[in-house]
């Protein structure tokens, strides 16, 4: 069969040839089957002609090998994707309001503690008055110290009521009542502390705690009003 193929087919050296993968016979370009063994031949890739310079390029080429121009049918090269600029997260209103609510809750806690200290001071005063009455009986009402103790007892209860009232109505953005209550704690704590210096240590500790709580609450409200 190979002998007859030599007469039927043109000279293999006359043009582009396709080599058979089975018998290695060189077949003319465009052959579908091998003239030597009859095996199917691989199809040659279609060449691409450059529209700019006319050069033939191997099939599948994207750019001309002679001039570098893009070839017809070549897939366009996509530009590299640039990362989108990251923008800072938008803070929502609830996210901003949460820290403010926590600060208001802290102010309420200071007011409640101050009210509890006022009540404790009033209870200690009541114990003192009861002890005086037990010691002097009916003559206790003629003692000047007794009248002062009753006044201080009522004053402490009134200040405790003020703290409870302000704490129960304290809201974000309306901190002036709290500032007034803390100012009252500072003034009352300082005056009562001076009066208690000659008395028991418990009164000194209670009024000192009221004074410190008033100062801390005042400073917190001032920072909140300034937006710090």
C-alpha cells in the first residue's frame, strides 16, 4: 500500500505535511486519513492571518508574531482588577446611642448610691437622737444638739429623695437635673463632713463618700456636656 501511495500522492517535500502518528508517513496538508496506513490524521490548527502585515500565524495565536498586532478572534486581555477603596464603616445612630446610655446609667448609679448614703446618715442620726432621749428623758428636748440632729435627719432624707427622683427621670441629653443633684451632694457632703469631724467615724466616712460621689458625678456630667 505504501508503494502505491508514493505514486498517488504528491511529493511529501512539496508543501506543508502532516505526519502520521502511527506509521510516521508524511501526508499532504488537508489530509484526513494517512495514505500509508489509513489511520485518522489530527486536524491541523487553522492559521491566523494578520490584518496589519499579512503574516501567517499558528492557530490559536492572539498576537501577530511579526508585528505584535492583535489577531482577529483573539480574546481581549482584561485589565487587572483594582481593589475597591475601603470606606470606613458607617456608624449607625443606635451604635452611637449605646455608649451614651451606658454613661447615663453610670450617672444613675452614682445618684442611687448617694441616696443610699443619705438614708444611712439619717439612720445613724436617728440612733443618736434615740440615745440622747434615753439618757436625758424629758429634758432631751431642751438640748440644742437634739434640734440640730432632727434638722440634719430631715435634711438627709430630703436629699435622698432628690437623688432618687433625679435618677428615676434622668435621660440622655437632659443632664442638668443630675448636675444639680451632684452639686447638692458636693455642698451637703462638705458641710456635713465638717460638722461630723467632732462626732463618730461613721458619719465622717458617710459624708466623705457623699462628697466624693458628688465630685465624680459632676465631672462626668461636665465631660458629657462638652461631648468628650
